[in-house]
């Protein structure tokens, strides 16, 4: 009886090994067939993928275009920090840098606009603060209150004691604000200061003594269009 106690177990082990090696072989065969199919699919459409990549590359080069602005020479003017459309002209309170009431010019940037921002005046970067937030549509004029933004404060060298601030506001698509300056940096009027990727909004905060030179609906060009002047 002892001789037949474990009879057949070796055969079972052999059959189990044979079964699992068959499963592995079938799995490898299936993966090979799938890989061959995917390979043929990729090869068949490789030309299409390449054309799409070329189009995407051209779009990126166009979207991130950065033309040189024709900066006005008059030291008594303030230029737009961004390309876009003026859709807010009002008075508000900016407490972080201006420290009180001020004039505000808000510029909406569609996805078709140049997204490199320029310094509105010559001077020193005296304030730079990033505030995390939401990514609501930049079409909403209150997006500065809720959305992720970066506030840049300028101490003007053109008029001693003058403070001007620019708030870069993210939108639904604009998920990254990239400042190119740091506190203490000296900038010239019209100098490149930042990049906002895709549609967004830029608010400009000016002293109450400035004279606004744009109207609602005006299209402005960053570093070039005069938006205000000193009275």
C-alpha cells in the first residue's frame, strides 16, 4: 500500500507544468499577434502622425511667437503689458502693493493673442507674489479674485515714488504663469517680463493721477500701445 500512496502526483506535476507552459506560450503568441497588428497600424498611419506632429509644431511656434514691440520713446506714457482687448476700466483698491485706491485697466487675452508680457514702465521690480487659486474662465471679470495669479509691482524710475502693478491671471486653459524677472531687477519699458500659456487676463493698477488713454473694446499691443499717461 505504501508503494501506491502518492501514485500519480508526479504525473499531475508534469501535467500542471505542461498546462502552464501552454498558457504562457498562448499568451506570448497572442501578444505577438497583437504587437504585429499594432505595428502594422502604426506603420500604416505613420505618415498621418508625422503630419499631425508637424502641424502641432507649427502651432506651438506660432502660439509662442514673440514680436519686438515698437516702444514709445515718451517717458511720460505707460504702455500695455499685454496683447488683447480692454474690457474693464474702473477704480478699485489694490492693497498688496499699491496700498489703496487706484485705477484698473483689465486686458483679456484670447488663445489667439501673443502671450508674452512686457513691462509697462521702466523701473525696479519691488514686488513679486504668486497666489494659488482656481482656473475659472478668464472671460469673467472677477477672475482675479478667485484664479491663480502673479502680482508684479514696479517702482517707476520715470517718476520717482510712482507705483504700478500688473497682475497676471490664469484662465481655464492657462495653467502656467512663468515670470522672467525677480525682485530687485531693473527693467526697461517694453522689456519682456513673463509668459502666460494660453488664454488669460492681465490687470494693470495705476495711480489715480494717471490719465487713461484707452477705451473699452480697444485692442492693445504689449509694450507698444499707450494705455495711460501722467497728468
